[in-house]
């Protein structure tokens, strides 16, 4: 079983425990809204482009709103079973869905007061580091300063490079990945001038 599949199952457990009306870190979305988003992403290829293309966003919103009207149990079952056999995501589930499932799992967990980071295995952190390296430049492309991502054991990658000051974000790959996806509820250390660090935290890190 891949880490993406493990995270998918853990996400469903977290959603079940939180309940459909619980908040998430995805703006105003509730757990029900997040489940509907995942279902549409994997089962409605006609609407899924709206996730990335603004001109299709209105259609996506209408399809997702309709999906959210289904029973919570049905939504969770469709999240749990993942892309259907005909979905282009199914053959690449282990790669294409790892960051999606991991980040959204934490979106549910960290919306609750008193959250703490999970303790992941070294192998899991290594898998997330590979994922982070693939998308780091896209995530920090709008940063006004150079951004370096570093792990406590010495791994480093330059996510964005410009002339001028540098900010180094240090933490486990799991926390760095969440930050790269725009989340603020993370446990990292940042070195650099205060204004530069603030600019990195505040920059648009949408992917």
C-alpha cells in the first residue's frame, strides 16, 4: 500500500471523527465541502479543470455544491475508494494524490484546537521530501526573496532564487510541504531578516 493510500484512509478517519460541519484549513470550507472537492476532483473530469483554470471555476463551484448535497457517508465512501477505474488519476494515484491526501488530512487535523504534528517515519518523511523537491519552485515562484528549504538532517533545496536577501525555512519535510502548499499552521524555523521572513510567509504559495 502506498503512502497516498495510507493518507487517504487516515483522512477519511479524521473526517468521520470531525463530522461534516467541522472547519478545515481550506478557507470557509467545512469537512463536507472538502470531501465534495475531493470527489469532484477524482470523479468529474469535466469540472476538475476549474481547480486550476479560473474560467472554469464557476462550473466547478456549481458541480461541487451539488456534490456536497449528498449524504456525508456517501461522500466519505467515495473519498475512501479513490479514483474509479476509468479515471486518469488511478494509474498515478501513488504520486499524483500523495500531496493532496497528506495536505488535506492535515487541513482537517490542524483545524482543531490543540493540534500537534504527527510523528512520521523516516521513510515517510523521505517520500514527502521527494514530493516537495518536485514542486518547490512552483510553490515559491512569487516570493520576493531567495527561499531555501532545509531539513534538520542537512538536506537542502533552493525553491526560489533572486538577487538579494535569502530566507531559509528549516523543518521536517512534512512541515515544509504544508508551508509550500500555503498553510500557516506549521512548525518551522525561519532565518533571515524579519521583513523578508514575513514576506515569504505572506506570499502567494498556491500551486
